[in-house]
C-alpha cells in the first residue's frame, strides 16, 4: 500500500515549456486535490476532483489544467510554464469530501521554472 | 489575503518541555480546524482536529485548544520529543473541499 505517490520529485522547466505532474493513489479514494506551497504562504488549493471524470477549480487555478481519467490518477498540467509557477506541488486524496475526513498527502513535486 | 496565520515561523523547545504552537484566523465562518505535521521531503500528515462546537480536543501528547471569540487556536505538545521536530501547519475549513492553511511553524525539539 503505497498511499499517495507523485511523479516527478523534482523538475526544472524553462519559461513557456509544458509538463504534466502525475498523482496516483491506491486507497480507492473518490476525492483528489492539487495544492501548491510557496514561501511565506500556506498550501493553496489549485484544483480538485470529486470523482473519475470530474474536476473543479480551487483557490488558485489560473495557468493549470487537470484531468481525472482514472479514479486512481489525478494529473496536473502546465501548458506554458511561468516563473510564478515555481513552487512545491502537493497532491492529496480522501475518501469523502467531509472536512472531518483526513486528506492524505503525497511527498510533493518541486518545480523550478527559469 | 491570508485567512489563517501562524505568526511564529520557528520555535525551539527542550526535550520533555511543553511546545505551544499558535494559529490565528480571520474568517468567522470557519467551523473545523486541523493541524498537520510535515517532515522534510514528505507530505503533510494529519495530526489532530477540532470542531468549532468544542474548545479542546486531546489525543495523547497532543491537545488543541480553540478560542472562538479570539479567533485563535493552539496546539500543545507535552512532553515534547525530538521526533516531534517538524513543520506544523494549522488549517481551517468552512465545509467540504476547502482547507485554508497557515504558513507553518518549524518546531525544533532539542535533546
């Protein structure tokens, strides 16, 4: 039982390049989330998914797209990376969307956009 | 605008003593509060939570206190252990799918 895994762990991009971050969970969770963490700020929700095939915007969705084609995977895409997207990205999942339900986080992906 | 604030970026405590981590919030609609713990190169892990209908919740060495009138919560760890050294995030929610996190406090427990 690996929990929540993220690929890659670290990536350097040039401005304008695109990439996809992959999140996978093996806990059969319905809900999945993408957060970013920046210095001096808490984790902020980018997008989330309430089930296979459904996604919704979070607090800071601009510049990102997501897809949930399979229940266990949640992809975060950057179509044209900008230096402002330099951040640590965390994926999380939970069985329900009740706030009392613990969200399980992956180890993070560190992204540097030059 | 940061709705959840942790004004102390770091805290050092001697092993065996009490650690007190503080968190303030501005949104009176928050009705559930959580603390997460994060080790380097790992994701945050859930530690303890409290509903707004309570003012205290205890789990072993960890106790969270909520003061709604002051919009303040705190996490007490007693006794502190070296393994507690980590970054602690408080988070607050008004309901499903929205957690607002603080900036984190790095706790160092000195052996």
